[in-house]
């Protein structure tokens, strides 16, 4: 299992547009991708679950990746967070 933390920089937080892009990005991998924040977690392939986390600017999220292509997925998702959030 791969894991990384990221502090949200986007002034609006994890809103619909980047959440939709995250769902699309996570769906491109075989590994299971989970986003955790404030004691709650969500499958990164489910938009409504991601939005329900209520992630705002300055909050730290933990992204956990587990599966066959976890190395590749972790690198790509870390880059995604840095570029979009």
C-alpha cells in the first residue's frame, strides 16, 4: 500500500470540477484509491462520496492506494493533487 498526505491549496477546496477530475484520474488505475480527511474516508472513484467529505483549503488529506499498479497510481495522483488542488 502506498500513502501520501497533501494540504489543500485551492481557495475553494475540493469542489466539483477537481473532484470530477480526481474521479476520472483514479478510475484509470486498477488499484483502490481512498481519500481520508477529518476521520472520514471516501472511495476516490465516487464523486458524491468525495464531495461529502467537505474538504476545504488548508485541510490535510491522506490518499491511500492499494493494488497492482499502486506505484504508478501514487505518483500520478500525487502530481494531480499538486497541480489541481
